[in-house]
C-alpha cells in the first residue's frame, strides 16, 4: 500500500497515515451494577443502561414521589409502630374478656414477658375489685382476678391420675395459714426417719413402729370438702392427691388476697 501524498506529491508524514480505529473497551464499574432510578420516568435502569430516552436530564415538572430507597426506610420505620398500636387496640378491645390468652393477660396486668418469673407474677397489691381464682388443669396454671383484671398468674400442680382435681365452680370455705394435713403425709419412726412417704392415712397401711406425720400445707384454703389450695411441691405436672399446689411465694399472695367466699373455678 502506497503512502498518501500531499498536493506537492510529497509523501505524507507518518502521523497522517490513517490507522484502523481501535474499539474502546467499556469498563464496568461497581456503581454500574447498582440499580439506578430515573426520577423523570420512574424506571429503574439496571447494569448501567444508557438509553437516552430513559436517562434524559431535561427538566420536568412530573414528580412520582420520593425515591424507592426513601420509601423503604419510611415503611421500615412505621412497621414497629403499627404493630405496637395494633397490640394496644387488641388489649383494649379484649379488656373485658376473662378468657384472654396468657400473654395478653400478662400485658393487661402490666407484666412484660421478661418480667414474669418461671413461676408466674403478682401485680395485685393496691388493686381494687372482687377476688376470683381460675385454675386450668390442662395448662397447670392458676389466675387471680380482681374484678375483670388479671393481677396474678402462677404455675400449679393439681391431682395426679387416680386423684384428679374435679372441675367445677366452688368458693373458699376456710383459710388456715399454718395448716397440717390429717390425711396426707409420711409414716415415720420414733427417730424421725421416714419409713413410708407420701401416704394417704385413710388407705395406706401403717408399718409397725411408726406414726403418722401430717404434711405441712401453708397458706391453705379449702374450697371443696377436703380439696384445698396451698403451698407445696410444684413439679410442673399434676402430682398431688387432688389439692392444688402453689409454689412458695405465690401461695402467700393468693392467700392474702382471698377471703372466705372467694370463687374458685376449676376448668379442664
């Protein structure tokens, strides 16, 4: 190929020789991979698209609202507030519902989940209203009401199979802060050693050389013949001879807040 000549038929300088143009390789930057928003058109451009019809910079009076990122932040901010307000509305609507779920009863009493102990809680001091005790056998839980408000909740242990606590509507007939059972206890020898434990003196035979030692039942409230609610061992399942056992501390609260005639409702 002959080098081009100028009008004087002299060879053209080396710099004037036409060389094939090299295609510039477009480098993809990290920012090009982030979706971009066209405010004017409301479209999202992916992977650095350069469509002139979509990325026009001409001024416009059309406005379709704030960017999506800002809208997302607003939604994230409002969601917890909406949930909190919804919970408050539900609690207010159900404030007269005596059969509300346990977590709702706790909130109505002003007790949050992290404030309740493993045995329950008590918020009844200084609260006015007629007392009432409701026991659920299937849940092994007892609730103390003042009026229509739950002010206490406790784990209980009711009658084991063969000695089931009978469901029904009862009331407290007597109270004894330091009650000793005449029916349930242990057979012990003269040295005080337990020979046979957890017996029913009406049915269990007494070994020779022993005597009956009645079980201590502090904060005892009889509500149905020999059935009573009192402080005792609470293993989180039905284990008693028919009485309703309350853990130490909770039994005292239930006892002090009750009076003779207080309704005791036992449900399945």
